[in-house]
C-alpha cells in the first residue's frame, strides 16, 4: 500500500471535506 493510499483511507473515515479544506 502506498503512503497516499493510507492517508486516503484515514481521510475517507473523517470526510473528504478536510482533504479539500
């Protein structure tokens, strides 16, 4: 798994709004 994939999974749990914001 790539490092980005790991972060994506974590962000997905919290929400995509934080990734965009």
